[in-house]
C-alpha cells in the first residue's frame, strides 16, 4: 500500500458537513479529489479550509495531464514533499504536524516512519545495484539521497 493511501483529510467530518455530503477520509481518493476541486464545492468551505485546499491543489495538482487529478502526479509530488521534509531533518511526528498545518492532512507517525524506512532501503538497493553495474554516478547519487534521509 502506498503512503498516499495512508494520508487522511484532517477534520473530515467538519469538511463533509460544510460540503453537505459524505466524502472518503483518504486525501488521495478519487472521490475526495473530485469533490474538493469542483468550483461550487470550494465556495461552500470556510476561508481557512478553502485556503488549505487551494494550497494543496497548487502544490500537488498542478499538472497538464488529461487525466488530472487521477494521473498519479499528485501522489508523486506528495511523496517528494514528504522526503523533502525528512531531508530538512524532521522526524515522523514533526512531518505529520507540518502537513497538518500546511494542508489540513494527517497520517499516523508509524506510517510515515515505515515509508521513510522503505525509502532508505530502496536507496540502499539502488546504490548496491549501481555498484554492481559499475555506475559510479548513480551509486553516488543514491548514497547522497540515502544519507540525506538518515541524518
């Protein structure tokens, strides 16, 4: 299961009440994306919530794909966002706090920790495969990214 399947809308019930409909808790569920980004639904949200939803759309859904928002690019951008927060030295609890402040989203710190651990293991595998393939540049880049995550 991808980390973006474990990212949830904070204040889910309040948001559903403002929209006068039920929505999935998952922030990246297709129905959530469709409901939140229809113009008439945005108008129903209070100012603070609307600002966070628009920030989310600007940061992760800015894509020219025909299938947007269901093209996978929002999830890819969000994964990069999580990795960048870790590279800044934030731990799982702090990452959850920041994404809550930035976008009104939440996740369980244990899920973030598992995601980060999996990312480090993936980079270790890339590093090893690059060494076997005698690709020094790729090995160096993977090592640097891994080191940025584990500090």
